[in-house]
C-alpha cells in the first residue's frame, strides 16, 4: 500500500512544472506581452487621431483612438494596435452599458453626490464606456488618463456610434479606465461635458506635502538661483501623482533651459516625485501661468500638456494666495511652447470647487510635513481677498513694498496726534536744558500703542478639482488605416 501510494504522488519536477505553468497563465511580464503582440493578427481597422487640450489640429497631445463597437479586442490585439499606431498614446474605447446622467445645474456638488443610488457603484449600467489606455513600449501612467479620456470622449462626440450611450452637454457621466498591459490598473473617472463644449475630468484634490531644497533644483536644471521666484516656495504637491513645483521668474528663463536629465531623475527619486513642473506668471497666450513639465523618470522627458501637474499647480497657487482663484472659476495653464524643435502649444483648464467661506475665525493647526503655520487663526477667505492679504503681508515686488495701513485698524488722525505729542516732549526737553535742569520722563502707567493686525485668513478648503480642455481631429490625417 505504501509503495502504491508513492507511485501516485507527482514528482518534484512535475510539481515545479505545474507551478511555472500556473504562474505563466495568471501573470505575464510586459516583455511576454510584446512578444505575443509582435506576431501579426491579420486584420485591419481605422484609427482616429485626436489632438487634446488644444483647438489647433497640429498642437497639444496627439492620441490615437480606436472605437471598438461590436468587436471586443483581446489584450494581444490591443498590444499589436498600440505598436502599429503613429501616436505615442493609444486608447481603445469599448461600450460598457448605458450612461448615468445627472444635471450639472444642481448646485455644483461633486458628481458622486448627485447620482441616484441605482446608478452608483460598479454596475455595468452606470458607465458610459470603458477605456483601455496603451502606450507602445511600456505601461500607461495614471497621469495620462485625463488626456486619453479626453480624446476618447471627443471621438465619441465627433462620431457617435449606435452602441454607445448618447452624451449631452451640461451632464455628469462615469467612465471605466483600465491599463491592460504591464502593471495593470483599473479606475473610475467622473467627467462632464460643459455647455461650451469643453470636456472636464475629475482628479484628486491637490495636497501640499513638503518643501524641496532649491539647490537641488537649480543643479538639476543647470540654472542660476536668481532665476527662481524667491517669494514662492519650491514644494512637492500631489494630485494624481507627486510633482515638484518650481517657480521661475520669466518665461524666457524657463524656455532656454539645458537641464541634466539624470540629475532630474535623481532628485525625483529623492523626494519620491514623478517630475519637475516649472511655472511662471509671465504668461503669453491669454493664460494665467506658463508651464513646462519635465518627467524623465517615467520615460517622458517633456509633455505638451500635463493635466495632473497643472491641477497640483492650481492648488499650490490657491493655497499660497499667489493669484485669486474663486470657486468653479476657470484657471488656464499654458504649456508645450518649448517642446523640442517644434512647439505643440496647449491650454489646460482647471476648476477648484471651494468650501463656503467661514463666518467666524477658528483656530487651526497645520500639521503637514514641511508647511509652517502662518497664523493662529484662520477664516474662509477666497479669491482676491486672500491674494491682497498675502501681498500686504510679504510686501513683495507686486506691491512695491507698500503696506496698507487701514488693515491695522488705526484711528483717524493717529499719526498726526503722535507727531504733536513727540513735538511737545522735544520742546519741553529744550526748556529744561536752557534752565540748566535735567528733564526726566514722568512716570505713567504703561499703555501699549501697538495695534495687532487682524489674522491673515488661510484660503478656503478645496472640495473637488476638475481638469478640462478641448480636442480636435489631427491634421493632415484625422483617420488612417492600420494592419495589425
């Protein structure tokens, strides 16, 4: 019996083979996927080429869109399609049930709060479509999801297939976004089609995380310390990913950089960030800020449009009261003007939904690493009010060191009265001197003449953050066929 039992047990080599086989069927490396996709499938389809975050058919971020109707492509087919497309970003749009809509005119609350309980969750009936994001040669980054989703929705609006739900302006929708190759990930995005045709995608609320040494930044960018805007800190701010925000004085200094890409990657690893996002208040094309994004650590030396980084920048500007940003106001970021030999200018829109202003002052406690507490009390100041208080407090170059005395609540005629008092004391000292006597100040109970200014109110809390833009078909080939 013992020998028969032993004969039925698998050998060690057989167990090892089964384990390897099980691992190969459940998890494939990216190299295996590319090897599998290298073999032609023998089919043909039409790819739509879209330019996102721009109204120019030769600018912005170029994205290839494959609208997949009845035919569901496999992972092998998607990898083969991505290898054959001209663009560096490819999105495959598949139908995923019917759309759930809710009116955008219901007080501007976050989209999740406006949906009915029947359409919430991950049921198939609550999504417009499912987007598969592909980048030839590697997995897709989450920071690229907004641009690729923008291209997919714009393509559906341009040529609405029967299989997809009809999209209407002024409505909120949900999208399933997935990256099937490499490090797979799956997320849900909330989006809205604005009344003016802009497409908005909701991103995580920006968070101020830590300060960065300016010496590390200047060494990596090969620039002088004087090129930095010294009244603005260099900080790590996170939205979809962590970005190092670098304030630069002029647009010219930012566009003429000759950076050390290896040092930029080393600094990003040190602070666990994805890239440098440079910005200047010296805008040129009607935007609020002029930006440039350098991300060699994730194989993107420079992008024409960075939705995630510009969302983090809007939160940074609102927190430090650099520019007035009101709730749901469109904040425009310019980018792509210094992209290689040929510029691909783009405009990224950002909207911050702010909490209502507080009616009274409340104690606060700023405990975020690297952020110092500026005052002991804070209200809910928003917009231009906070910017004015910041400029008066710092006395920077925007106000020519002019301090508004009205904020100290000084009584009318205070300085004239103090001048007369000082003049009377001076004349009394002179009389004592001529009479040969020593003048001594009369002892009186101390009365403080200092007026404590009101506390500077911290900016209102950010409730939601939206990134938006427009997309148009590329030129000269808005569509082209591929054999895969």
